[in-house]
C-alpha cells in the first residue's frame, strides 16, 4: 500500500447511490487529505478497483445484497489497505473490530467523527513513511459477562495470566479480567509493540520504564509494577529494546 504524505488514495464501496455520493461530497469538502479514486456499488466491482488502483483506504459499507462488506474482506488472505466501515447498523461493531477495521462510522455521517478518523490515519502514515505501511490493530474486544468493551491497544499497559483468565491493565482506565488466555492476546496484539517477557506476562513496550539484572531480571513499568523477565526471553527482549532505540 502506497503511503502518501499529502493524499490517502481511497475508494468507496456502497450499494446505494445516495450513500456513495454523499460520502464522496463530504470527503471532498472536509477531508482534503483524501483522494477518492473510485466508487463501487458491489463487492465484485470493489475487488476490481482494488486490483487496479491499489488504494490505501477502503470506505466499506456492510449490508449489501449478494455479498456484504465482510465477504469482501474474506477474499483477502493479506490486505495492503486500511478499512473504515460505514454502516447504518451499530450491531456490527464488534465484528468490524475483529475484522481489523481501523474505525467504524455510523450513517448518517458525523463530519467531526470522519475528520477525526482521517487525522488518525494521517498520523499513522507519518509515523510509517515507508512504501509499505504495515497493518496495525488499533482496537481489541474485551468480552465481559454483560457484553463487551472495545479498547485502544495503545492504552493497554500490560497483561497478566491468571489461570484461565487474563488481567488487562489499562492506562488511566479500569482494569479488566477477561476469560481469554494470554496466548490468545499475544497472537492478536501488535508484535512490534507487545512482548511476552514471561509465561505469565505480556507487556506493552511503550510503557516500559526500567530494566535491571542486578537482583534477577526485573522490568519496571510506568504503572509502578515490577515484572520478572524469564532467562529464556532475556536475549530477545534486550535485542528488541536495542532495535527500538535505533529507530528513535
């Protein structure tokens, strides 16, 4: 996916003409960072546009006849474009997050929410100015007995295994106890940010404060916690930190 500093190459996928034209007009007026290079009224047409134009971003409707938005995404084992779902139905939010959408906008389009989404995407591109912009999962679903919570992955300080459950420590938020294994979180969270330092601990390197090997291998996090770094993980951990420092 080409990452342009001035324009985000985008296509709009919506089976309704009014939906396509309305979003296009709003983007042209309020989002100069976005260039609409094509519109599609179906999944088949959308796949043709992706193959031809290789967009950075797809504004994707969900509920469409024959094939829907999720069918469109299922056609890609790997995708080199970001996805913002645009739907009149709020109920698909959790499924959209699991599908890797960077955002979920409800119809009718709220201009403030749209512009905030575009600013967030531009910030991502500026942080990753290479020709290939890696996909980063920005949100994760935390199931609860009464439903679920959707949190920003960047707000997670660390995760701690607790039997069949995982304790999720969130920056400036209420900690969660989730009925998912630490391994499941490790597989779904961004590997360039999260590191498994111990069989019971997965940390967000952004919140790393200090490391000491004086009295065992101990990691100090910004929330004041001290976490043991396993001997087996120590070489990879130190290598990862050195690599990160070179990028700064």
